[in-house]
C-alpha cells in the first residue's frame, strides 16, 4: 500500500528566501507525482506534474524534482512571496489494476513572513 | 473555461436525511473521483469512475454511493448520513491514457458537509 509523507507539517520563512518542501513515498511503482497548492477553504490547484520517466519539472519560480528509486520528491520555491502562503500537497499516482487513484500526503502549511 | 463544479458548496444536514452532492466537468474527462479531506488524515479516495457506467470503491467507500450515467456528471450520494461523514469533499477529473495512467487531475472547489 502506497504511503506518502510530507515533513515538516508547517514551515515559516521570511519573504525573499528560497525554500524546499519535501515529499516521500514508499512504493516506487508510480505513474506520476503531482504537487498541489491549497488555499484555506478552497480547492486544490495543480502546480506541477512529473511523469515517472522524468527527473524534474519547472514552472516559473517553482521546480519539482523526482527521485523514484529513493522515493522522494522536492518542491523548490525561489524568491518566496507572501502570496505563496498556502498548504502544499504532494500526491502519487500508483500503478495498479484499474484504479488510477492519487495517494496524498497530509501537506506542508507554508507561511511567508513579509 | 475548463472546470470541475460541485454543488452545494456548503451543506448542514441531520443524521439520516439522504443527500446528493453533484459534480460536473466540462473537459470530456474519462476519469472522475471523489475524495474526502479530514484534518490529520489528508485526502482519501471514496469512489472513482473510469468511464460511463464504470465505478468502483476507493479507500473509504462505506456510507456512500455514486453513479456515472453521463460522462460529465458524477454525483455522490449519502443515503443515511452520519456525523462521522462530516468532512470536506472534493470531486476530481482527468483524462486517461490508453496505457491506463492518467494525466493531471483537476479538482472542484470542495463541498463542506456538516452532519449533526
């Protein structure tokens, strides 16, 4: 059974700093890994999707890496801004028989201090 | 605009009163799914559907029903809601590749359900 862990549960950093969020998973037989952002009381917004054959994906100030063999992914945020404050979730889509479900971590709540 | 919509967004009900949460997507996605989100437990899958008339249980299906009569709609039905079904519910959809893996999943805005 796939398990996804995100540590730390909460993180506060001053504005302008670069930061890294971590995600680990137990079963390396995955299709892809997806990073989401969730604002309080809102839905999930997809940030980056990394296919199992890829090592990283970039979008603007965000860079996500994937090391399937070690079961790890990182989300790098450059030059953080107060608007980056949100909960960040990673989710792994595992190979299975008929169910292409996502297994989610419990998230890292990020606060950028102005 | 490509989107997943859910209704209602907020619902307070009493134990045992049947309710339906609707989900609709306008992206012609084959795959649709329901999740619930609870503090400390993250998002857990309730039911999913690979296409019309094809549905199956996720990790926490007890107390829920679904149907997929049309490609765009995937309603979640609580026949007899109980307080332990108080949660934040999300519907999601995505395309499916011929090999079975899916693409990026799109989420609805969520439905906050309170059962008293």
